[in-house]
């Protein structure tokens, strides 16, 4: 049924909320399609600068809806959770309360940043049921936290606390329970204040380099950087010359 995803715009931030709390915000085929459509709409909307993904009622996402799987409902063969094969042009932040497990973990690592509540739990809980990671989990998780730690999570399926996730870079921020979304929106609105083309170009270079040799990655960085210089860096340097942002300030840029 429709309406399993809620979309709200706060400033320049699009907040996408998985709204199936009675199913621990698990994702069935309809939810997956709505979730992908929400990100695609945000990408096309010039007023949106940052995506924030969260879950309703203090739960991020328990992964794919196994009841739907057991009933034989058909998920997409690529990106069953919805948006995970999209190549976003805008930054994305996961605001995590409660569990982000199995496919929910894959949605979390699909995002650029993760803000995690103190009592949040992350893990490959689908290990218990023989359900594979097919939404980027075996690719993004090792790239984020290193092969050894990723293999620990992937092979054992154990629960990872917010504190541990923060210690090895799976979480970017740990915040008091109930404040993950607020913190994520604050970060998003800070990001939105920066010159957008340069920030997005640097983000693109950081993502592209994974598939390249070191020398080729440097060449791509230089090529993308030249676009930023042509389209704004000189104006930014002039603002600095006028006293903007001096002393590390982010308040008057």
C-alpha cells in the first residue's frame, strides 16, 4: 500500500522517513519503490541540497520484510531495498535510532554520513536466516571500516553498539537518544551553506577514486577541481580577502 514513506522538507534538507513501525520499518517491494522514488525526486529538486534518511518511531530499519519474502513477493533483482544502486549527486545522511540491521545497515552505509543514537544497534542480522547482503553491504561496508572489521560483522552477524560503531568509523557522530534526526538536519543545513558545486565536486572525486589507480585518481581529482576553480573558487578567495570565514569561522562565509 502507498504511504509507507514520508517526505518532509526542512530548509534545504529533504527528510525521507521509512514509516512502517509495526513492521520495525522493514522494507517490502512497495516501500522499496517509494524509497527509491523519494531519492530520485530529491535529486531533481533544485531546492534540496541534502538528503536525510531515517525511520519512524525510534527504529531506523530492520531490513527487508521477510514476511514479504516468505510470501513470494517479488523485489527488484537489483537494489531490492530501493535506492542503493543510485548514484546520488547530493550528500546524504542517515539518522539512526534503534536498529539499523541487515538491509537497514545497507541503507545506512548507502548514505555518506551516519548520525547514530547512543542506544542504536547495527549489524548483519540477516546472517541468521540465510538472506544475503545484496544492496551494497559487502562492497560499502569493507570500504568504510576496513576488510577485517567488515568480515567480523558479515561472518558473525553480531550486534554492534553505537559506541563501537563510532570507534571504527561506521558512525560519524554519536548523539543522545531521540536527537539523531535533529543532529542530522543541523549537519545537512551546515553543508547546504557551502558553495555547492565545489563541495559536490570534491564528494564526486572521493567516490570515483575507489575504482582507479592512484595516478588516475589524482588526474580525475585535478580535472574535477578545475571545474570548481572555473565556477566559484576565485569568488571564494575574494570573500576570504574581504575577511569572511577568518580564524576557521563557518558563520560568515
